């Protein structure tokens, strides 16, 4: 587990860009990285929700 609760993570929008970001989200969930705040814009909000709920 990686404790990064003093760090905010923001995912950018854009469906095509987020198709490349999806494996990063999966890896963050697998490695149990904990962020203090997670947010996103447009398609990035889906990744933020996935990470916050630990659902790949």
C-alpha cells in the first residue's frame, strides 16, 4: 500500500486520452495507492469514481 493522502489526483477529460489512462487507474487500484482527494473532468470523472470506489 502506498499512502499518498497528502496528494490530490486529478484526471483530465477526453475520451481518447482516458482510454490510455484506464490501465494507470487499474494499476493504482492493484497497488492500493491511497490519495487524499481524487477528481476529474468529463471522462476523467469516471476514472476518479472508479479509483475512489476501487472498482476497475
